[in-house]
C-alpha cells in the first residue's frame, strides 16, 4: 500500500503547470537558463577561432536581443516556420508534442530522442516504461485494445553505454522503477484477497533480478557498476555463466573478477560448470542451441539409426543471401570471444577428464564466411588445442585413421581427406603470421570469392585455413556441404555431387565439364558464377563451351546441355553484355528461329541502357513487334537485378532514340477517359515530361487515381510538375480513400503539412482541392484538416467528426483502428488532453444510456483513453474523470434514470475496466502506477 506522502508527490508531479508562472520565470531571467543552453548541440570538430575576439556586448544590448528573441518565438506562425527547418534526427513526423506530454522512455528511444531522454533523466522528471521486457503473465488470455501493438521494445542499457553521468542520474532518480517489490493486486472478483505478481510460471517476478539480467544481456559494464553500487547487488556464478552463454564478454569478465574476491570462491567448480554446461560442449547451451543450420539435416544420432543414404537430404548453397547467416555469424562471434576470454584472459582451463568430446564446434558454411572470420575461428581452434585436452580423443582417432564416413555416403572418400594434426592444425603463431601476410582486400572478402590462382600466397593461406576449420564444423548439418565445396573448389572434383542441389556447384563454380544432363533449369542457371564472380577467364570459358555444345547439338539434332533460350535469359538476368554479344555473334546465323534466341517480353529482361542499345543496334527488337517493346513496358523498366532504382529507360530512349520515343508517346489511346494504372516510376517520368503528354492528360492524370501510395518526395515532385492550370489533391497517394482500413492518415498528414507550408496559395485558390475527383462514400477531406489541427494546435473541431453535436451516441466510437474517431480518442489518452476529453464527455447524455450504449462507451472509448493514458503515465486523466465523473468507477453512485436496470451490467463493465488496466500494468511493469489508481481512483469501489 502506498503511503499518503507518496500520493501527494505523485499528485504534485501531475499538477497543472501554470503558464503564468512560466512567464514570470522568463521575466526574472535576462538570459536563457543554463539547463536550456545545455540542450543546444555543439558543433563537431569546432576549431578555436583565430580571429581577434570582438568586445563583449553591453547588458543593454543583450536585453534588447532577449526581447527580440521572445517576440519572435511568441509568434506561432514564425516559430512553426523556424521549427520546420530543424531536423533533430527523431522519427516523429507531423505531430507536435508538448514537453510534459512525453513521459515514456520507450517513446523517446523509439523516436531517437536520446538527448531529450538524458535531459529529462538528469532533471528527475516523471518518466515511465524504462524496461524493454514485458511481464507476460497470462498474456495469451489478455485481450488487448485495438491500439495494442507489440512492437519491438528497446533497452535503454543497449542504446546508451559508457555514460557514467547518465546512469548515476538514472538510478538515483528512478531507482524504484528497477527494483520495486510492489507485487500485489486484488484478485478477479475484487475480494480483499491478495495475489502476488508472477512472471508466467517461473515463480515470483523479482524486478531487481530481471533488471540485472537485462544489463548483463546488453553487456553494459557502466550501468551494472552503478546499479550494483546503489542497490548492493550481489553477483553469482549463475550471472557469470549467463554472460558467457550469451556472449556478454565485458560483463563476464567483470562478474568473474568480483567472484574471485569472495571467501567461498571455488575456481575449479566454476571452471568445470562453465565448460560443461555453458559452452559449445553442451548442445543445450544458449551459445550453441540456437545455432541454425542451412538445411533441415538430421542429427548424427538420427543418421546412425537410419538406413537411408545421407545424400538424400538437401542442402543450401546459395551465397547471395545465406539463410540465417546473421544468426549463425552472431553465434560464431560468441564462441570465438568466449573461448578467448575463458582460456587467455581468465585462465579457466577445462579439467583433463574432458578429453573425449565431439569436435563439432561450428555450425557455419565456411564458404559464406569472410576470410577474417575464418581466421578468427581457426585461432579459436588453435587456442583450444594449445591450452586444453579437449580434442585428445579425436586426435588419437585421426592418427589411427579409424574414422568411418559410411553415413555421409562418400564410400571411403573421407579417408583420403583426414587431416594431419601436426601439419593441418596450425599453431597460433603460424596463424598470426598468416594474418600479417594476408592482404586487407582478402581479409574483407568472402571465402568463396577468393581466386585460387590469383594472389597465390593469399589463396594458399586461405586453403590452409579452410582445411583446418573444416573438420571442426558440425557433422549433422554443415560438414557435408563444407566438404563438397572444398573438393570442388580446390580440387575440381565434382564426383560426390549426387543430389539436385549438389549439381548447382558446377554452375556456381563455372565448371561446364561437370554440368550434368537435365540440370540446366533456371534455378540452377541463376546460380551461375556465384562462387567465381571475379574469375573472368573461368566465366568466358564456361560460356564458350556452352555455345560450342549448342552448335554441335544443333548440327547433330540433339538436345544441348543448356538450351540457348535459357542461356541468354541467364546472361540478361546478370546483364553480362560481353557474353550477350558473344552469344549472338556465334548463334544468330546458325539458329534462325528467333523464339530460341530472344525471350518473350524482352524489355522485362533488359537491365541496362547498354544492353537496350545492343538489341536496337542489331535489329533484335523494334517498336511494337512480337517482342513487345511498348510504352508501358519501357516506363515500368527497373534497373539491374540487384538494385531497386528505376532504370530511366525512357529518358535514355528520348535522348538517343527519338523515333522510337515518338512512336511510344503517340501510342496512348485518347478515346478512353479512364486513367491508365501506370507505376509510380512511370508517373514520375510522365510528369517530368508533362509537355509531351498534354494531349492525353486525362489518361495519365495521377490525381484521379485511387489506392496508390506516394512517398512525400514523390508527392512533391508530382505536384511541382502538375500543369499550373490543373488541380491536385492531397488525399491522393495514401491508399484507398473509400476503404479506411487501407488509408494511411499519417502519410496524408505529411503531404497536407507540406502543402500548408509550401503551397498555401494553392489551398486559397482551390488548386489544391481535397474534393477534386472525390466520389460518394469516400473520405471527407475535412477529416484530414481536423486531424492536422488537432495534432498540431490542439484545436478539436467536432463538427467535422460527428454529424450531431446536441448529443453523442457512444456507438460512434465503435470504429476501425484507422478511423479519425479512433485516432482522436487515442491521442486524448496519449497527450493527456483534458480539454478535448471534456468536450466529448459533455456531449454524452448518460441518463439515457442503455446496456448497448454503456458497452460501447466503456469498451471503445473509456478503456481506450485510460489504457493509453496508463501506458503514457498520465495520472491527470484519471484524476479528472474521478473528480467530474465519479460514477464511471463506482457502481454505488447513480448516473441516470436507468441505473436500476443497469446496476449489474455497469458493475460488470467497471470490473472489466479494472481488470484490463491491471493487466496492462502487469505487462508493462507499471505496478506502482496501478497501485495509485487502485488506491485513489477505484478505492471506493474495491476497498470498502
């Protein structure tokens, strides 16, 4: 139970800030307060002025400047214009928040207002929602309000590091937010029984422990030291184990050094446990268990108990975007850093009895590693070999050459590979030597991209590193792929490639000799040269061999290994113009059927203007022939396969192929009035060349379009290019205007804001017309104006939201989460807007409420406002409602003529409101806040 003193403190925090008092403070000071001046960002790398300093300004002159400054800043229009040029890096757009409205730490972090967060923390202002984790007790049973989105929450300890001053202020001013043991709530049914707040089924939720875990997880040494000092936090061996498992190296070292100072410290026990349970030696360790292989391969145990060949399982060889590569690389880094810490820094050598372990340390495809990561991993192996006995059993087996590979389906092949530990397992000094000799470019390159015969020394060293790491990759998931690539890349031996996926290696490594019949489908061809991207000689050899095969098979009336149409489609896909030229120079006189040489819809395959010119210059395409070069296909053309920017093919055609350009432009049918559904890129070209399309403006008029999406920059470009005698509409480009669930209000507000600030004369002249081309049942433009006025100036114009103003039927709040009513209702709770709240409530005739009205009011209005107010720390909303509408929280107070008929139903609604607010406070760690509500708002109902 919170004492009265605490209640008064909280009420003081939420008391109204008298504007007159602020004005008096401004008059009393002749200069901007120091705290405000600290908010001004200093210029980076500012050099001392070399010029002679001017004499200081007189006090009279300073006072005059002060008056002029405040005269400007008190002008709302001028101030808004000044602010429009300020870019602070935040993510907030087109919404103005009062300083005191921002209480959520998550809001500040999400919108990149880090300096403002630091400023508020330093001043000790009211803040909530510090922690990133949600207390998910009974969350599956919790029914969230319509605005509830479980977006990724961010940790303050991860965002702000190495800032001692900040964390001193944080834990001095807000310590209870991280350690509070207030864990009691009234149970459902609202008896006087008390239940403890628990975290799912894990026992009592100890906020102090959870905070400690979060700081360890974020590896924030600075925050931990201050949090520990203020709260006398004791570190345990489990904390050390956790830090090692998740790769929090700084925290692991700090915690271990603290543990060493304890009287009952037992180094041998910690050493044994950390190696046995919290490293790669334990497959259930967080360091290892979340490793994701590239394919759903079986475990070694499953293979041993299976009669099927291992080659029946598929594997992935894609390099452009290796599956789960980020996760696997993160795990790789954790293993490497943890082993370095344990063996080199902390000298925690595993017991000698741990000498018969599985050598499968890394679940990673070696070819997809950067060379520097390959080197780091080999260093880890070398450190383990040098300082431990972990691999003694494995090395003895190697010396006996007793390793069976029958479950890999290699039929004894593995025996020819077995590494020689004394030669292939490089010592640490040798690895350092390799590191010093490797070129910087090679270190940053991927293993698969290294050319075997180029930079011979680098190539040889990377071969040694690959071979060393290979035997320590996981048998059940990635070893087979690693071994296959090793054989194919370095020994040109493709004999083990038996599965369909294995056959891709011949294409990926550019080995035409090993291309198998019936394997040249486009999924394989689009892997062409992916592992030999820098080997021009290899690539040209492959193409020439493929062409020779096509020519010979054409003469012999046989099917070639690669069909000519598939080959040219692949070459176009990668935009290899030199090889495209070789293809046509060799085949166009031999194969007369163009359908075998030119893909259908050829423009869709062209990736560059150079390739387009090649086809035009060689008469391979013409306007509107059977290969479909038409206006729409040229307008919509994208650039090369790995980019998202438009190709600007039409600009190129206009500049270099004028005849084709005129034919394309004149192909638009003006007998039809409906606008053509061109892509955004097409429309941008059209409007940038609007004079060429004046004759068919109705067909290309973007402002007639519905359900398209324009960015702000695209909208601005289209507006600026629209003929001066034509109208435009700020509702256009934000999704569907007649299906509100598909309309982006925030995007529309940005566009409207730009028009207000840059084209205000267009609004006055009605050139920018919200009703232009509007249809029945579409969004009323007044709604956007209403939202804009409310978000920016707190000017709530109810006439544009509700059709009747003499009374308000609560059914109007039963709206989709995209509607303006929902947005206004949510904003009232988010901003603690008591004025607008009161305007709406005064329109309610509570005496006429029936059960349906009561349900709509509580469920869709009151719960929405209060839940958002709760999450944003706005206690004043609850105080206002309690003072002016106490019957909303207490069934004993009559609120209308129908109260007797609604007594039971209203009690149910209040109980549900209480339960839901309680659930939110549990989930968002707002226990103290909810206790204030329980004691002060719901007190009469639940504590009598």
